[in-house]
C-alpha cells in the first residue's frame, strides 16, 4: 500500500508540472550538476551508526523556460517567469563511513522542480529553487541486518528540497548556477521505522537552453485574465496511513512469538470527510474555513499499547478512546493554472485517542491539489498532516469536487 501511495504521489507531481507548461511550443533546457551533501545528526545517528556524514550527489534535470507566450502566462508573470521541469538526483550515501554493520543505502530521487528569480537580467539571476518528489532506496531498517538505522524504513520516501540559487549567463544559451539547499527524506509516518533524514548541500550546475530563456525582469503586471472570483465550496474525502514508533515497540512487547515480532506491525488507516468554504480574492490565492470529520481504524490498538506503556490505571484515567474525530480550521491555496499548493491549520473539536497519541489539539496540513475543470471542477490531491509543525502524523490522499 505504501509503495502504491508514493507512486500515485509522483504522478500528481508530474501532472502539476505538465499542466504548468502544457503547450509544447518551447524546447526544453537540460541541466547537469553535482553537490556535496551533509546529513544532520537526526536523532543521534552519529551515536548509533554513522561515523562520517558527508557524501556526493549528482543531478540531471529537464526544464521548461516559461514566457509570455505560455497558456498560463499570467501565473508565470506573477512568479517572474520561472523554470519548471523534472529531475533526478543520485545520492551516493554508500561512500559515508559507518561504525558498525548498520548503514544507509544510495538514493535515486525523482522529482518536479521550480526555479524562481527575485531579480534577473540578461547576465543571470538571483533566486531560489525547490523540488518535491520521491526517493528510492534498497537499504532499509531491518531488526536483524540493519538494527541501528531507524531513519529509513521503506523503499520509497517523500523527497523535498529548497534553497537559494545564483545563476550566471556567460552566453545566451548556457547558464552556470551555484546553489545551496536543505533536503529531507520521510515516508510521512506511513511505515516504520520513520525518523527520516535531513541535510544541507552546496552544489553547482551547468544548463544548456535549446531556446533562449526569457530574461526580462517583471516590474509591473501586464496580464489580467478572468478567473472565478468569489466563494467556492469544496467537498472531499481523504484516505491516509499512520504508524507510530511507540506503538511499534509496545506491539513487540505484546507479541510472544519471536517470529511475529515487528513483522506483523501494520500502519493504521484513517478516512475523512471534509468541507472547505473558501473565498478566492486574487488570481493566485484563496482563503477560508475547513470542517473535517475522521474515522481511525483499530482504535483498540491504541488502548492496548497505552496499557503496555503506561499501565491500566493511567488508561482508565485518560480521556478514553474513540475512532471518530471532528476538526475546524483555516485553509489557504496558492494557484498556478489548475494546480494549487494546499495548506491549513486546524483544531480538533472532538478527538479521544488515549495517552500516547494525544500530542496536540492542533494539526497542520500541506500538500497539492490538481483541478480538472472539464470534469465539473473535480480535484485530486495529497497532503501531509503534521503536529507542532514538524511531526508527521498522516500522509493522505484526497478526491473531491468544487462547486
């Protein structure tokens, strides 16, 4: 199930990029580069199994330079005509030094990216780049062969990067870029073990533009297309998966058969029904309220694990256990054509999950939606639900309709 979810996610990302530059009137640019990456000491990995945190990565990208001739030119103008495209990065983690038999494997990361400019002219630009996609590895946590590597527990992970970038254009069709960026691997808490990886990188790339890029700085907006200004109402359903490290350990204490320890632990699914009432006040933005009801499967598992961890008296004194929840919050969307970046912050009005899962009354969501205007404004998307702006809780898919 986790592999299917990640594959569906990357398809959404490719759809987003294709939609953003769909007319096919421009030849692409090709980019190659390398970077030195340094993994941060996430959850004391240096104490567990890593001796040297640095490694090299190698990148190849295919991009499209947006211009005033594009179908989504009005959106491109407001982002100062960015570069949109697809890329792949190979992280050579096996060159790192390890203290014992536990280790990280190499990653092949495939993603969509956006390169934007705060300022640009015919000689270059100062801006940023960001990407989102999927990381693939064959070396994962294993209780026997890789016991100290608790950071990557599944072959597929969500891959994120962002950071500043300076481009120099010595001749019309070539660009040299120097960039620094933060990167992150996580499976969104869908699979154990999932501490995730964080790191920083400094690198350089060389780009060949088959078409001459659009280099004029946008100083004022000239394109003002019509859009559906006013109130919009979204009805949607969500499906997500969640796995908890503490429940994972408690499960192993409950299971007597050594052959079934850890292997039989499964992610816990969650379904939801939601309603958003948003006001679109500009071409790029809409803001509103969100009401969502949820149902968690196997809430009895929470009670059993809490009993193992905290004891029956603490469980009896807790708020109780219910599979149902209800939440109210704010949502915001940034638009680029039919694709939006979707984010929000909500508070639970009703949620009884015992002791260990009762981390916070508030949660955050960030993800993407792809609207299908020719199908009654139906949409599909995904989001990561987190608490305290850092702890992944659920990775969710959503489908719905806007009226």
